[in-house]
C-alpha cells in the first residue's frame, strides 16, 4: 500500500494514466502497442506539470503545506524537488529523440498547460493563472488531455487517418476526462468560492454537476457504440466496461470516503480504460 501511496503522491500514477491513454490511442488507430519517444514526453510532461502546479500552489500560499492535500509534500520536500528536476531532465531527453512534427504538435498544448499552473501576470495583490478564468479550468484540462494523448500518436505515425474516426476519438476522450474531472471541482468548491473562482459546481450546484458527470459518461458510451458497433468489437467491449465501472465509482458513497478517492480511484479510471483496451486487444 505504501508503494501505491508513493505513486499517487509523486504524480507518477497520473503520469502512467496519460501513457495508458496514449497506448490506447495506438490500438484505436489499428497500430500495435509500441514504445516511442512521445510516450516518454507524455509521461515526463505530465509528471512535471502536476508537480509544477503543486509547487506554485505551496510557494504562493505557505498555508497550503498544512493542508491534507499537501501534507506528503511537507514531509518529503527534498524528494519532491528531486522529482521535479528528474521530470525536467527526462522530458528534455525525450524531446531530443522525438520527431520535429511531434514537438510542433505538442507546443501549443504545452504552453496552455504551463500557463495553467504558472501566473500569466502577477502584482502585489493578485496572482493570475489561466485556471482562474471562470469555468475554463475543466475545459482546458479535458482539451489538453484529449489532444495530446490522441494527436501525438497520429503525427508520429506519419499516416493519414479517417477524419470522422479521429474526431469521434477526440469527442470520446474529451467526454470521459470532463466527466471524471467534475468531482474534483466539487471537492475544491470551498477553496474556489473563497478565491472567487467560478466552477461548474458553484454555478449549478453539486447534484446537477453529478448528474452532468453521469450524463457525460452515458454520452461517451453512446458515441462509442455508434463509433465501433460494426468494426472493432474489443474496443467497444473495453469502453463499455470502462463506462460502467466509472459510473459506479462516480456514484459510490463508500468509495468517496476514501482519502485517495480523487487522486487514486477517479484518476485510476483512465488507467483502467487503457488497461482494458490493451487486455482485450490480446485476448
């Protein structure tokens, strides 16, 4: 269990989830699962960004170190700094071996991600980041996750793929990520309200927000059915199981009591989906 806690607290867990979704994309495109430099770019970029966001949070608000969310960071601060340095070095090495086209595709999303955590401008009274724009935060997260985990394998392959197929992949990924991101906004409601940040739960309430999350997972399943019902059955089966398990996780009161419900279980739905696609591919 300590290993699991370590993977979650260091954000290695969420970085592996990003890699899992990218490998899932390879299979959706009809390619065999394979290692490419862009997988390491995805891993180290995710690791760096999530830890950068945490670093900016604690540097801009010293009291954050006393919160339950960041208590691990307070205890292992030197390890955390080493992890940030490791992610930067890993990212730079992966960039060196990556195709130029992959890096060009990644660039706009990298800037969005960077300024999601870093201040766009700062004065003595106010620190402004892209995530502070009302409602925008959850859309940025969903767009960046969808685009990077789908477009990079396409660009790397150098092949042309059916526009409708790729569009439906992007829609499916966006719907899924958006849905599981909603409970994070619900968890952060108190802090967001105090900082004046408008999020979906603060605008429409918790119950309607959860209804929206459930509806988005159902829509994800419907789009997947329309997309794959007459072609790739193993992906449809994996997506159906992913949707059913995610609906259960979203609505389970007992799971919501777990300390790692958000960072462990909800984030794990992306890892689970990628694993299911990979498993059914080999069955």
